[in-house]
C-alpha cells in the first residue's frame, strides 16, 4: 500500500466507535509485544488498542496516529502489513477486542499476501535474512576461534566484533534505547551482558552470546510463525468469489455481495460460497473445512450445505440462505481468531511474572557484581563476570514462550479436525475435566425412535395392518415403524386404508379390507371385545416391554390384539466406544441427564456404559444437577446446543455438537462440528497434552535458571553455562510446543 493510501486509511470517514484490524509482522516475543501495546495505548485515542503476539494482529481506533504506531512497532523490528481491513463495532470490541464482523476480510488478507511468502518476518527483516546473518556470524566466529594465538590480537578482536555486530546489532540498538528509557526487558539484559563482556575483554564469549541470542530469536519467531501459519491455512478455506446464476446467465461476484435467495453455480473443485440448500443437481461435497470429516457426503436437491465446503463432482446450483458474514464458516473464523487472542490464567500469570522478573534479575546481577568485591574483598573481574552470566541466565525467553506456542498449536490441531475451541482458557479447562455430563436425546442417542422389540400374535395380519395404517402418517413413531417394516420386507406393498380417523392420545383407526383396526399406544387395547385371558397376557407382555424403557405401538382388531412394537430412542453407534475412550482418557465420572423416564434412561445408560443416570429432570433441575457436579469436580456438559443452553452455561465447560448450528456455535465453549461424539476423546487427549507441555515448559525454564543461578554461590557460573541453559530451554520449549501439531490425529479422525 502506498503512503497516500496509508494516510487515507487513517483519515477515512469512520465512526468513533469503530476499530480497524491490521496484520503485524516481525513481533519478536510476547513480552516485547505487551510493552509495545502499552506504548500504543498511551497515544491519543489508543486506549482500546490491542496487539496480539499469538495472532500477529493489531486492533485500534482509526483516529490513532498510524505513523507513531509504526515508529513504536519499528523499535522492535515489527511492521504493519497493509491488507484489507476489518471494521469492528465498539460494542463487540468491548467483549472481544479482536472480533471481525466480516471474517472474509481477514481471510482475504492472507490471500493478498500471496500465501506465506512474508509470513516469517522477524526482527532482522525476515527469517531468511536472519539465517544468513547468523550463518555468516557463525563462520566468522569459528574462523576466528581457530586463528586465536596465530595472528595479532587486534585482528582477532576485529573479527569477533564483526561477527558480534552481524548477529546482535538489532538487539544492541533496542537495548540501548531501552536503557535510555529505564525499560528493562530481555534486550536490555543482553545489551548490558554484551557491553560488560567486551569491557572485561571476553570477546569470544560476548560474540557467542550475540550469536546464540540471535538463534534464540530465530527459533522463537519460527515457532510462533509455524503455529500461526497452521491457523492461517485453516482460515484460508474462505472462498473470495462466487458464480451468481441469474436469468440463465452467470456472473462472477464477490461473496460479500451475496444475499439470501441468490442462486450460485458451483462446479466440481470449487468452494461453496455461503450456507444454503441445493436447488438443482446432485454431487459429493467435502465438508472437511467445517466438520473435519474428510470423506465427501452425497448431497441432493433440498439438502443443506455449508459455506467453505468443496463440490467434488457434479455441478450444483445452490440457493443461498445466509449472507457470508452470517454463515457457519464466517462464525468459525471469527471464533478461531478470537480464541488466538484470548489469554489463559497461566499466560496472564507469566506476563505479570515476567514484568517484575527482568528488573529483579538486573538487581540480583548488580548485587552479585558489587557485594563480594566491596564487602568481602573479592576480585572485581571474577564477580563482574558472574554478574554478566546472571544477566544471560535471567533472560525470560523460554518462560514467556512456555504457553503461547503450545496453546495456538493445540487450538489449530483441534480446529483442523472440526473441533472449535473458543480460547486458550477453554482448552486448558478441557484438559482438566474430571467428569462429563451428557444430555440423552440427540447426544448419546440420535433423537429418533427405532423399533427394538416386537411381539406378534397374528403374523398374517399384524404387519399388513400396521403398514396400511402408518404408511401415510408423519408421526415420528409411525416413521420408525415403517422404516422397520421396509427393512423386514423391502418389496412389501400395503393396502390403502379407508375412513381414517385420528384418535387423540391413542393413535389412528381405519378400515382395511372392510374390517376395522386400531394402531397406537396401549390405550387401543380397550377397543378389543372379549378374550380377557388373551388381553391379560398381552398386558403382561406390554409391562415387560415398558420395564425395558420401550414406547409401545400396538395393533388391534375388534376381537383380538394382533401384536405390538417396542420403540426407543436409537443410541448412536459410536456412543459406547466414546464413553469407554473417555474413561481411558482420564474422565473419572460419566453422567446422563435426561427429562425422559427412568426405564428408558437406564436402558440407554446400560448400552452406552455411562456410569450414573438422573432421569425425569426439568431444564432447571438439569442446571441444578450440573452445578452440584461442578462443585465437586471439573465438569463438562455435552449437548446438541438446541435446548441445552442453560446447562451448557452452568457447567465448567460447555461442549455442543450439531454440525455448526447457530445455537451450538454461540452457546458452547467447545463446538464439535460433526453430528457425532467420535472426536471428543481425541480432543480431550490433545488438551491434556497441551496442559502437560505447558507445565513441562514452565518447570524446565525455571529449573534450568535456578540451577544456573545456584552455581554463582561457589562462583562456578560461566557465560558458557549461562548461554547453554538459556538457549537450551528456549529450543526445548519451542520444539515441545510444536510437537502438538505433529501426527495424523488418528484418534480424532477415526470414524465410528
């Protein structure tokens, strides 16, 4: 973007309540990012400004002086990338500081930058240039190391100085600027350490400090960029244009211009621009961008489709039902971007700790340098050297990186598998769950009745009568019975009934072949005349069925009972496996909450393996039960997001499923974008792994620093040990965070 355009974006007629979002490249570390955010917030109109290290995004008022913002960013080697911007409402910004009301803006931004050609920008103008500078510095260092004692000392010093300048000049300049402002961060520590080492003549070690600190920054930038790129690849699912079909003609239009009712043509290999339904055509659609399921699903006329899905064969004409910004894909993008920018309690603690830690390290280093020579008559050079070593050990790089890379990697891995986690805090909670409560209908079960048992007293008439009376009914029980009959005899044709009458609370009555029949609940038995022994035997059979939790559909004539079906809500095929794997993943308590009666609930519990059942609950009783469970253990509530909102909100963590329904996305903390529970155990395992890696990272960082600092007591701490402990911790922390992205996610992607 030209300077003119840059200024125009600043003075464009925006309302005072709006914020603008920019992409920022070259953020070197979380601590520096926080300090720059604080500086930007001190500018006029900058109090709402947010700068996110995790997502590399800056959000601020259009009235902030951008040239001053750029100066602040430049101080850390960062810069704004002028891509399409996103206007935000002040109201939404208060709740979620970085909340794109048009996710496509963000996605387009990625595309306009030609993939990731510039995504590795770091404090030296890019990881590519940084690699070259460090490589040249390393060659200089090794060459000089070999020349020591063979050439004049001024030549050795000049070569070491050259290597030091190449690898550490940006750190040195930033550190000097910080010292003049009395701002103490890791750049300040490194600058003081470099200057001190040079003053006492330790050129070799000073050069190594500069090279390895540069390598630290390189790894830090690579690690976070790798995590960000995985997220950006996920967000690249948004199509940019659509083929609008109007009056028999097609026209390429931006997806932002589509409105509900428009019809678009989607050819094989193209992305569906927004949510809608197929108006014409049949074909397979890959919904992996939404659900994480890689197997294409066959779609026919009238079937719903998601924006961002890909048509794999056949030309589809799709009637758009939502503007793009209201589509499932857009909402997912908003939430994923917001999730990157939210901070967990662990991150907030580390930020606060690092704020006071760096000045404390400088005070300790100063004390170690001054107290032994002044009070104990120790040699100055020895303790100046020890003080410099403490400065290097005290660099908080590995500590501030302990959490963000692991969290972003975890949320990215989950999102690319169709599991939407709305922030690092919810990812941490998911990994800490001890108990999970399930709603029954639509969650553990399909929410559709199915025939599980039948008792037939007159086989010649029972199926024929039931099929004749139920074939035109739209009642869910009738549909389940007809599905059962079709499976038993696919070729069977049923007579058309005459004089059909609906009997409220009972069922239906009709004539078949000139005779009167009833089909419905057990109440229809009252229409049978005589044969009391037969009726009592039937009632005993019905009682046994009901004790197993079945709903009864009986068929009778005027003189006898023909038979009855036992129906129940059909359990999902993956439910039992999911519950077993949850127990294996460390969930100690599984509970079913349902408004259904006790017998039906116990039958489903027995099939699913759920440990405890609470039946006949009203919605407010479900909430009370969730609160009771949460008071004892970390409890998650799993529902379909339709009628579970109060219980989902009451739990420590709300988990909704349902293929991206609006209510599911808006209500829950975690959204399973599939219409099954198959990926929940894998998501919990990933979350537990993220929490474990964060604990390891923090423990490792603090342990190595503590060990190195203890070496100062006998005076054994050297710059070499300090460098190795600091750089080693940073490398391990970065690599451990990135391991979360590795692997095939077999647990998450395996079907059930």
